[in-house]
C-alpha cells in the first residue's frame, strides 16, 4: 500500500501498532492475494480472542489493503477519539435501534468507495468451549446481498494465546505463533437475486460460517463440530464486537 495514500493518522496507527505486533507474534500468513488490491470486499472472520483485530489488521495491511472495522457509535462520539477513528476510516455502527439502517448505509458507502470492511459475523468472541465458530448474525449476508461485492473468509488461530477469552489471561511474551489464512470468496451466487428474507439470510450466513469452520479445521487440526448455537438470553442482546445484526 502506497504510503502517500494513507494520510497522517493512518500512517501514525501503523507506526504505533505494527512494530509491537512484529515483536509480539511469530506469523504464518497465507492467502493475502484473495483480498485483492482494490475494489470493495467484505472480509468475514472467525472471532476467538479480543486480540483478533490486531492480528487480522496486521495481516490485511501486509496484504495491501486498509482494514475498516465496525465500532460502537458511542465511541465515535468521544471527543478526539471519534475524530481519529474517522480519520483512520473506521465505521460507526448503531446497535439495537432504528439507526441500524443508517449503519448499513455507511457500510454500503464504504464498499462503494472500494473499502475492505471486516465483519465478525458472530458479533462477539465465540462461546463454543473449544473456540470453534458459532451460528452467526445475518448482517454480513445482508450486506453481501445489498452490494454484490465478494465475501472473503479469513480464519485465525493463535490470537487466543495472546488473550484467552475463557480465562481472561493476557500473555505478553514475545513471538507468540499466530496463523492467518484468507480463502477464495465464498460462493453465494445461488442467492444473488434472492430477496433478503430471513430464510435466505440464514442460509447464506450458515454457508459463510461453515466455510470459516472448515478452513479453521485445516489450520488447527481436529474434527470440527456442527455450528454451535448459544442460548439467547431473553432479557438482553449479547454484547457485540464488529458484527452487524
């Protein structure tokens, strides 16, 4: 990625974060070419650790794209912080309100401008005990139907060694091995002209998550289980990190 195209704040973010990641991780990257060099792309990723955004951003940047993540709109309203996030082309998302429609419009606009939008379809770190993917929310499928841009699967294994969400333990030792693999775009052509009904969106979402699950099995080994369906608490919506409903 040409440095002159990044601008001051994005260059500042790279200077701040990348040296830390070079020391903190020992990286195995594969498949970066599937992200392309330009044009809109939806990157769907498994979510196993709060360290995932750092690791995936490093991979995506090294692949020649600038990652655009979804963040709670309330954070963007914090003075200075919100301004810097916007300068770094991150995307505010409203949760649980009629403003969620506006959030979808912002995502569509980012993709129309050739952005690489990163979505964690599960909306939170997986609660499956062995960190396999769960059933997911339908936002990525809805966005794919609305834009027609490629949906590229990205799987990670190793960020859970940096921060394990099951134990809340942070590991600061250097050169923690992490593996990130991007694959060919998910084949969603059978739904290309389908209306965005709940059934269609759920079928598309399951196809995306099964692809992530099978790719994850290739890098971590073992036999993947069926997509895990976490019981939903009726009193509250689960906390979300980078997903869209």
